């Protein structure tokens, strides 16, 4: 099992609502940024996916909110891989500021063939990396 990939970002003022906390819709955006950076660091440049004959789409997403992040806090998005299937991947993101767990959830992705449409098997090289990150 590999180390859990973590992406850090600083909360910008424009991401906060009138209550002074991050608007809940931004958490999936933060997740997407973290997934892109995880892919870039551990697998390949995200733009290569389509060139290599596959893409990754979100099939389901759930976020449980506990507490809001605030302007200028450094938010850590931890990306534990919970499931590696034949055509799917499940990540259980955790959004933290220091030791405070602000939100967590589960995002299920499906691998697709961008040219033909429909699901496709996960490429072996991608599977190898993701399996090394799997956290039961």
C-alpha cells in the first residue's frame, strides 16, 4: 500500500459565502483539482488520457459536511483509493485543516472510451498505480 496522496490549497476569499466559510459547492471543485494533481504526479499528464484511448468520468459523488473551511486556511485534500474495479475507481476524499476533519465523502469514477463511448477496462499501467494506493 502506498502513501495517501494529499493536495494542499489555500482557501481564497472568493470561495467563501456570506457566513465566511467555503461554499459547499467548491468542495467537489477542490476534489477535482486534487484528483488532477494526483494523476499528474503518479500516473501521467491528465491531457494524455484521451490520447491514450481512455477518460475518467464521475458516476456518483457524495460529500458529508462537518465544518466549513475559512478564508486563508490551508486545506488538505487527502485522496485514499477505496476500490479499484475492472472499469471503476472509488476515492474517499477527506478535507482537513490541520487535524480538523471538515468534510469527507466518496466519489465513484468510471473509465470510458472517449472515441467509441461507453465503459472500458482500466488500462493496466493505471491499474498498477491505483492498486498500489488502495486503502481497505
